């Protein structure tokens, strides 16, 4: 009888961890968006945002960074690695190649 109860408890714990992670991600995204809340309401309650066009690329990168920080790390597949390496070969300089690799993958020293 201990097996199913322990398994159910583990699933519940995983669900709680998942909800906390989602909450953190949501809060990070809201922190990125808050400065652009509508001047009329001053909050994100209605969802009105005023984003200058020149800020959109930076805002997209900040949102992606906030979401990727909580993503579980995983190994890159052969296809992903191949595609990025082939794109990097077309870069003009070694610095451009390194930047493309850094943007595509999290590189750690062993």
C-alpha cells in the first residue's frame, strides 16, 4: 500500500513545484511589462500597454530571457547543433560565430 501513496505524494509535490515555477515566470514577465503599463490606469489590470516601437526588440529579448531562465536545461540534439554550426560557418568573423553559438546554446566549461 505504501507504493501508490508515495507515488501520489510525489506527483503532488511535482505539481506544486511546477505551479511555483509558472508563478515565478509570470511574475518575471509582468516585471518586464510593468514600465509599459498604460498611462491612464498605471496598472496592468486591464492589460493596456503603451510600448514605443523602438523598444519592441529589447522587450522581446527580455521576455524570452525571463522565460528561458526557468526552462529546464536539456542537451542539444544533433540536428539543432548541425543547423547552428552550418549557420555559423556563413558568419564573416570568428566573433560572429561565437556570438551565434552563445545566443543559441548555454555554453558551460567542463
